C-alpha cells in the first residue's frame, strides 16, 4: 500500500507543479525538478531510491515511442541530413567535450566513466522545448529539424552510453571494435523495430477493439525494447523504429475511435512518466548529496559550473562551423546557402536536456565508479540548461527574429487539402444520385456537399475565410444549444445515462472539429 500511496502523492504533486509552471509561464520540467528538490529536503520524508534497471526499461520505451508515433515522417525524411548532422555529430562532439573536461577536472575518473557522463548529458530533449516552440511562429523546417534531432539523438547517446558502461565493466574496449559494434547494434535495432512495428500493424487489423489495440501498442513498445536488448542490439533505436512505423500505419490500420482514444492515452502516459522522472531525480538529490559530502561545496559548485558551461558551449562550437557545410543546417531557403545567423543561434541555444538524460543518469549501475558524483553533475547540467536556456529560449527566438508570420484563420495548404476532400465527397454523392434506390436521398444531399466544396474552394483561393468562420460560429452556437437541451432532457429523466454519454460524445467530437476550424484549439 505504501508504494501505491507514494505514487499517487507524486502524481498529485506533479499536477500542482504543472499548474504552477503554467501560471509562471515557465517550462514545467524546471518546476518539477526544483519542486522535487524542495520536497526532498522536507523533514520526515523518506529517502527515495530508484532501481537503475527500472529507470531505463520502464520509463524510456513509452516516452520514445510516443515521440516517434507523432513524428511527421515526410518532413523528417526531407530534413534527414541536417537532423543526422545534429543528432549524431553534435551529440558525439558534446559527449567528447564533456568527457575531456570531466577527466581533466577529476583525474581519478576512468575515461570510460567520463564518456558515460558525456553520453548522459549530450542529447537535447524535445519535451523541454516543445512548449516554447509550440507557442511561437517559428519556421516549420526549423521546428522539424529540432524535433527530429531530439528523436534520433537519444539513440546515438544511449548507444554510446551502453558501450561506455560495458568498457568500465570490461576494463576497456578497442576503438575499432566499438565503432563496428556501434553500427551493428544500430542496424540490428532498426530491423528489430521495423519487424515489431509491422507485426503490431498486422495485429491492429485483426483486433478490431479499441482497448485491445491500445494495449497492443504498449506491448509492441516494450516488446521492441526488450527483444532488441536480449539480442544485444539497441533497444532505444528499436523503439524509435517501431514508433515511426506504427505512427505511419495508424492511418490505415486503426479505426477512428481507436486513433482518438490512443492519442489521449499516450498523452496521459507521457505526461505522468515524464513528470515522475523529473520529480524523482529531485527527490533523490538529498541522498546523493549526503553520499558525496566528502567533496567540498566549492569543489562541487566548480565542477558543476565547468561541465554545464562546456555542455552549452560545445553545441555552439559544433553548430556554427558546421554551417559552412552546404545544405546541412536548416535555413529559410533551400539550396546551397548556409543558414542565417539567427537560425544558428536558436539551434545552438535550443539545447535543453531533459527526461532521457535523467533516466540514463539514474540507470548507472550502483557500483559504477563515482556514480553519485556523476549523477549529481548530470543533474546540475540538466538543471542549468533547463533554467538558463528553457526560460530564455522564447526571448532568443524573438530577439534574433527567427519567426514567420502566422496566417490568420485557415492556411492555404490546409484549405487546399480540405477542398480536395470536399470535391471527392461531392463526386461520390453525385454518383450515388444516379442510383435507382439511393438517388432521391443522394440528390437531397448534393446541395449540402456542393456548398461545402464551394466554401473550401473560396478559402483556398483566399476569399472565403470570413464566410467559413461565420458558418462555424453559427454551427458552434447551435451545437451548444443542442447540448443544453440534451442535458435538460437528462435532468428530467427523459434521457438515460447511456444515451447521454453516446450523444454527448458525438457532440464533443463535432465541437472539437469546429473549434479546430475556428483556430481556437
């Protein structure tokens, strides 16, 4: 019972901290970590210890698959070169810089342990920057590259992390062996992930039940990770590959209600797991500080400051010289021109570390050389980037003008897509109007579908936005009036609870659609 009560109390605390972050307009990861630190020092609270194996095996697979699931594969593939240049090159370079500085400052630290520390803190986290990026009208390609980097860089860092831990256990590993093994586990992880993803899609077609399909998506997530790890392949890369495949195939193999429900369930799981990781690290800080008390306060502060500064500067040192390589970094124009200075600054500054780094730090073996010191330094580096970069990224984006005007109302691309859908549906209804049995009913519907096609054609041409918004406002007002009438019928007993839930669900979906068209969601 105690573990259940503790988890429920932590989730309640996460909700409160998330509300506080919204009120203060700060990244909620910052508030969660700081809140966990505050809770850790409350007298009488028990110390928290998390099983290292649980940290990676339980938290990482669903978090990585959730990110991969919603990835825009077309945009990801179109920007693969800049994404890989950051997700592989920048991560390895940052890890190397951290390892060198850590070895210089802590001479007794084995090189493999220093590399492990670098691998822990090297990958930036999209979760930490997502809230800021979503609120600002940034160029879409820049957002795609940053989000794509955060999806792939975790795999790069954790494969390096895995080899560093193995090198510590084995007393060393040859460089050529490490490079060959790196590609082997990466390619093997991709193949395993693709196989599990296709198998899950095959199962979705046959389950035909929302609850079973959502449960199968979680089974596929963990199956991909554990199957790859059992074969000494990269479980992280396998999970990302599975998520990408399932994210693309969901439009053909999942039913509409399953897609809606799955999105809600996965969003909830992602919030809970992310919040728990951040707050659990904060809660463990007291025990870590007690175990490294032999180091002086000034020494610890100096080490944390030096490594945090190295982590931030190393990204600048990689991004700006790499801008000399044509068609690698994102910019406003395609071709062989380099990215503008402001874009390079934003890319360099959008390097907040987050949940993956925290989970990797917690997953260090308990007998790892100077484990508590490394966890503390990783925690400080993550906190420094979250507080410094997370709270100023919005200002940096605006200061360097890395924005693009947002189109009021429905954008031309969306309007064109809706026009094509409306024309296709109109053609189907007109065809059915010639049918002997259904013709009379279809002819009654032709005018409705023809009018819908006309409105979307006007929006796509740039002249029908006002009419569309007026139509949607009227529909929304009518829908809400209908909901009030339904609730009144339920109050007097004319509608039972089951019927209320069914009709209300239909109305809720319609209201969400209207709000989306009005741009209020």
